[in-house]
């Protein structure tokens, strides 16, 4: 069995472990697919702010149930994905129905060992039915749920003008759900290759290269008003600081990115707009459910989200290549 462990930045090793056994209230899942995302690449590079090494990565998961309690609503052999945000259930956030930002949250692959392995034991409450979906689709539910949650946080109205900064997996997820909610979406990124793929694969025809003349283009697109909502999915502190300039007066700024640095705004710019500033962290069960429903309805182009495939045994060699070729990678999926 292969388990990919990040012992320290830039080091991946393979170790052998015995098949675990599920305890009371738990399920044993045979992992079949693992999606790689920006968090994993940041872990590899040593830039993930919530992680201590060593750590088994993997939080975008699809598998088959191997063991589950008798009388469970789940069954052996059922295809599932896993909600990787393991909440305490007792803190102030959990009591308010926000386990996604639990004060004691343990995110698989970040705070605790994840699913980049053949087997994973998780609380049964973390299982999400993915019946009717392919394993590849099930492995993409989590990152799409992050985008769905961000859009829900933004409380968009039909016809809203929305700017999504960052055309990586999370940015595309945000853009897809904003469009499903009836918004007029503009995508901006520094990487033309990602914008080209967004246009060709997903039909986003209003894309802007974030260069020195982008401000004028964005102003022209909105008649000088800029955007009702701006979503940042860049992972860049500079972009996050600059993004306020594109929020319309009375608009909303949703920060999906997580970085280590301090975020500073000019208060006059922030105040005169009466800006609503929101963080968007992880996702709720309802966001996972929305993704599953949209996938089953054919509303999400899952086949075009996956751009790269690799086997588990190839991860130590190919992960550095994926990082180096990030402009051409939207979603890489590992098969076990």
C-alpha cells in the first residue's frame, strides 16, 4: 500500500501501513481517487499556514465504503466522498451551525493525516453519498463545494456583476456557481493559459489578463462602476490588497484565498464604499449537497475540470512537475 507523506517541504516518501479498522461511529473507506489542489501544492512548498510537518496529504477524496456500522444509512461498496472538515461540535462556531470554521477544526490532510493512502477511517458523519457519480466526479466535489460556499457567502442576486480574480480550480468553481446563480461573471488572472482554458472549456467569454492595463478594461466593462461582488481566489497577498479597488460602492468583497501575510487596506477606500468584507472558509454540508445535485443534473462540466491524471506510485515524481506546470493544470486526480 502506498501512503504519500510530506515529511518536510519538497520531500515525499512512501510508507507501508496495515489496513485499519473502523471504530464506533466510524467508517473505513477504500480510497480510489484523490484530487490535488492549491493547498497540496502549498503544503509541498512549505507555504500552508495551518500545517505542521510531517503530514499525509489528501482532502479531495473519493472511495468505496469497506466497513460501516450495522444499521447505517451507508452500505459496503457505496461510492462516497468525504467532508474533510472534522469539527468538534461544541465550540461557538459549531453551536451556530458553522462547523466549516470550527475553532478546533481538524482538516484532513492539513491538521490531521489525510487520504493520500489506500485506506482512511473517518466519522460516519463525514461521509457524503456520491452514488450515480463517477469516482473522478466524486473526487472533485470538495473543491467545487468551496466555490459554492463562497458564492453562498456573497449572497448574489440575479444580474449582479461579479469579478472572480484567479482562474485556478477554486476560482473556476466560484465562477461556475456564480453563473448558475445568474450573475454576469468576469474572470481575471495573470496567466493567459488559464484564461484561455476558462474560455474554451467553460464558456467564460469575458476574461481579463491582470496586467498593467487591466484596471481600464474592468472599468470599461462596468461603465466605471466596477463590480457588485469581487471574489479573490488568487492566493496572492498583493492581489488581495489590490482587489478592493474593483468593488463597487455598496459592494461585497469575498476573500476565498488563505495566505500567511497581513492583509491591509486603505481605510478611506474601504469606508467610502461601505464595503462588505467577507472571509469564506471551507464548506458546509449544504454546499456539498448543492455540488452533488448540480453534478447529477449535468450542470457542471466535470469532464473538463479534470486536466491531469496520475497513479499513486507516480506522485513523488510527478508532483513537482505539476507545480512547475501550474499554468496548464486545473485539476489533477490521483488513482489508487
